[in-house]
C-alpha cells in the first residue's frame, strides 16, 4: 500500500514490576478501516491502547500515528489522534459546550467553528448548554466522541465504546462508527470483549490474549476459514460412517452432521452418500460465529 | 499557555471553591472584629475613666525618667529613644494606640492566621487541583492532547498562584473593609517598631526602627503570600502524588496542626527547625516575638521554606511527566 498507515504499532512490550504484561504486539491500521481489538478482560487491550495514546510509556517498541512517533514527536502524533479510553469521563460540573471549548483551547490548530460541526455530527445540539452531570450515559458517550473528533483526527481510538449502552444505543454507535470511517476516511480502532459487536462493526480483527496478538486478519477471511457444512440425512449413522472416511465429522444438534467446507470435494461426498443409499435431505453452509473462532484460536480460553 | 491557564481558572471557578473561601473569610472577619472590639472595651474598663492621653503622657514621662538614668546600657538607651519617639508621635497625632483602626486589625488578623488559617484555605483550593483529574478520569482526556505534560502541570501551578494571590488579596480587602465599619478606616501612618532579633533568651533591640503601619502591613502580607505559596506548592505535590483528595487534605492538615503543636514543644529539639511547618510563622520575626527554637531567624525560616518548596515543585513535575496513567 502506498499510503502511510494511519496507525502503526510495532513490537510493543510492557513490563510492570518484572512481569511481562504485553508481549510484542504489532499491527497496522490503514486509512478508512475499522479495526477490532478483541480479547477477554485482562488480555492487555486497555494497556495497549493506553500506550498508543501516550498515557503509559512502553518498555520497548514503537507507535506511529500518521507517521509520527508517539514517544519522540508527542504533540505532532497527538494532533492526529482522538480517543476515548474506557469511560467518557468529562467534567461533570461544566456544560457540554464548556467541556468542548476546554479541549478546543488545548489545541491552537482547532478553529472555534469546529465546535458546532462536531456537536451537529453527534446530534447534541439541544442539550449542549446543560451541565454534563445531567447527561445520560449515551449522551456522555456522544459528547466523548465529539471531543475526540474535535481535532479532525486521522485515527479514532474507542475503548469498549458500547459499554453500558442499551441495544438501541449500541446499534446507533455502530452505525455512527461505520459512517465515520466511510465518509471521513477515518481509521477507527475499537476494542471490545463482545464478539458480536466486533463482527458487525469491523473490517479487520486482531485477537489478543495474555498480552500477545494471536491472529490478525479480515473478519471475512477468519470466518471463511472456519466455514462448515451442515448435513441432514437418513440414516444418520450410515451417513456419518461414509463421511468419516473423507473428512472430520462431528454430530450437530437436531440430527445433523457437521463437516468442514471444502467446495471441490463436496459433490463427491454427496455422490458417495447417495450411492450408498443415504437420503440427503439438506446440505447447507454455515459461517461460524467469532465466538467459535475465538475459542479455537485461544485454545478454549473463556471470554466472559 | 494563557489558554491552558484560562481553562484551569474556569474549572476552579466552576467548582465554586473560591466562593466558599470568600464566604469563610467574610464570616470569620466580623467574628474576630467583634472579639477585638470586646477586648478593647474590657481594657478601657480596667483603666477606668482615665483619658488615654493621660495614660500615654504617663508612659512618656516614665520612659524619659528611665532615659535620664545614667546606669543604663547604650543599646537599651537607643531602644528607649525609639520607643519614646513612637509614643510622642501617638500623642502629637492624636492616635490612641490601644484603639485600633482597620489597618491595625488587618495586621493582627494576618499575624494570627499565617500559620494555620490561611494555609488551610490555600489547601482547600489546591488539594484537588490534580488529584480530582486523576480520580475523575478526566486526566486521560487532558493528557492525550497535543500538549506536553509539563505544560499542563505548569498551567495548573500558575492557576494555583493566581488563586493564592486572590485569597491573600481578599483577606486584605475583607478584613480592612469589614473591620473598618467598627474601628474606622484610619491609621495607615501609625508608627510601629520592627527589627527585633532574638538571641537566646534576650531580645536584641540594636536594629529596631520605626516604620509606618502601611509599610509594616505590606511587609507582612508579602510574607503571608510567601508562606501560602510554599504550603500551596507542597499541597500541589501531594495532589500529583496521590489520587485521593481526602488523603492530600489529611496529610496537609496533619502536618499543619503538628506544626502548631510542635512550635510550643520543640525548644530543646533543635533539628526540628528544619521542618517546614515549624517555620510558617514568618510575621513573628517582624513583630519581634520569641522563636520556637533557638537560632531561627527570618532568613533561616525563609530558606527552609524555599528548600521545601523547590523540592516539592521538582518532585511534582518529574513524577507528573513520567508517570503511567492507569
């Protein structure tokens, strides 16, 4: 790719009190993509994110935001970054407007007109002059995003963005993030421990567990790899016997058999079944959920 | 930088801390004014119906008699002469030294609040300056801006400096304004003695001279501001180190009160003079009160405070710019 990556994380490690918390994490975000950071609680997602945004200094490794090194060119790197780390904690005793003005003043490159733009973008026009302490969690989340978008960043980092939102709020947030990536060519890094969320929101995923990235790939690829075929046939035992000779078979619910998806061989398998007198009633492919995938990649580690 | 300081001032104002402080002062000053008023009344009653001018005239005669005695030391003679000129000034200008005007009240008020009351008020403002950002989580937003960490902390320090100056100024204005209603607003030029030094049990008077009260008050307010800045800096450091505002307040409160207690007990424990809290009573050096520990002087106390202040400042900035924020 000829473009500069929006975010480049290379061989990041962090040692706290002699204990290796993060063990060499690397990944790259290209402009306009939504990248999922998936892992159970305590896998090191938040620590990695805090290193990217400059709150924690890494033990080794480099982080570049828009080509600028966070360590050596902190202010330049931060110009390209907008983030919400964990909860959107704003000043509750200030109004939404004052909060935004506060952060706008901290970066001389942001014009005052930008305030109304971001307020409109997140749809907070009606309540912007109320105190933040009177806001609902969803409104705080939106104000948090407005704050993150103030500096027209190239990279937006959202740590658990749907935490504590109701289903409607989650859906709204998801669409909003996709829209930002599509229309503003923004790269978004989203961390979550919710697989369904990442599956619906992201183009690519990194699966992280115990401080290391286990896999990085596009959501489609990861899923395709685990695509299955569900068979419904009679008699089931005979079908299983025949298929077992060809591939790995497991018994599924409701009298079904599950095999791997292997397009060129499928007709052969079917033919063999038919020749043996098995009545094949149904053959369908199924994409696994990221949940199955995750369990497979991490070797069965639970993901609450 | 100006924008950053403005941000900090806005947050301070919105937290309403400064109003609370003004309210506290506005409540205490009338209280003390009344106490002072009662005391003066009491004194007058003791003296009976005698006019203060007669009393003062008697004192002058007494001083003159002592001066004419040939056995007194030169140094003492000089002191008495200064005393005499002070007393004569009172008489000539029709000033009752025992009936204070607002400036005198102001002076007595700061002299008595320099070691505890004012540091406490400063603490109320400064204690949560940084720790509230840590405990509220807003520090994460503050430190992910394109602004270096030391600049953010410096803006907070400057906001502290402004608020402390504001507190000291409002103490001056409120104590003058409110007490003047009872005592009258005059007395700026009343001569006062200063320049006492203490050596052992003796009060040395060789450097004693007269200054007009306004100059005296200016000097004392300078010292008060200095003490408040040092206490502020130390509180500021604790606020950086600790996440909990209550812990910051607790530690500062304990040290300030310990200082007040120690000052009365440590006369034989000499190294205690290096504690900052024993050195807060700078105005005592101006008015010539005995020091808690031998060998303390205005210069010594100011240097001890400066060392504590500079150390606190450095610790605050170094930890703040290096620390990992979880």
